[in-house]
């Protein structure tokens, strides 16, 4: 059992993608893949959904713990990952859990929160989860996340009415190592943040 809350509901072995992959990757997937390659895994995919990130990462040989509260999405993830041959050490373990109650019991090279998930968490939950993540990063491990916010002239990238990502993260024992901003439709931008442990 890797997590105290939530139940592992399936472990699947997968194979790496070939070098010349016919399926295009979005820029966001490539950001997370580069982070996984730099840290070596294992990977914790929070809010994994149907496996948009978890399965491609497992195909590259990474062990991925995919956490989501929606059993239907996790079932789709297992179905997708289950179509892959069992000839490579990379695997996906699906875990049904609420992020507000998550307690970790292993260290990760990469913890990821894609798609602006961090901003969907209640204010009382966010610092608790970030502190838990910071305490369970490996020595060179990183938290990678998308911080999505409205664009306002004269405002720093990623700034929201609730404060800037660095302020929220620093208070939880994390420091920003890298940030890349991308414009999105609807007058918003996404700031991809890589964070390591402070100290």
C-alpha cells in the first residue's frame, strides 16, 4: 500500500513508446515527460483522470501512481493502459482517493498536478497537500504544475487574486526552480512551474 487513503485498484505493466511516435504530444505532456526524465521517477500523477499523462509516462518506462477520486475515469485509465503489452518495467497503479485526505508513504522523483488542478482545490486543502508533497519528494525530486490565471495588463505571470504561486509554494516548503508561461484562449495564461524542496 503506497498511500494510506485511497485504494490501489490495479497495477498494469506497460511498454515504452517508440522513438518515432506517430501520436503527437501536446506541449504540456512534453513538459511533464522532460521533468520525469530529469528526475528518474517514480511519478505521482494527482488528478490523473483517464490517463492522458499517466499512460504516456508509463510507456516511457516510468512507474506512475495515478490518483483520482472518480472511479469511472480510473476505469478508463486501466482500460487504456491494459491494451499495452507487458514487456517493460514501467507501470500504472491506479488509486482512488480524495486529494484532501491524501497521505503519502514513499518518495517521488516527480509529483504532477496538471491542468490547473491546484487552483481547483479548496483554500484549506491546498497548503496541506503541498506540504505533504514537499515532504515526499526525493532528494532531487520536483513538483510540476500548471498555474492557470486570467491575464491582466501589468500583472506578473501567474498572479491571481489569491496571490502568486511562489508565495503559496514557499510557505509550504517549496521553491520555484523554473517557470514557463503560455497564453491560453479566453484571456488566460498557463504558467508551468517546476518546484523543488526548500533547504
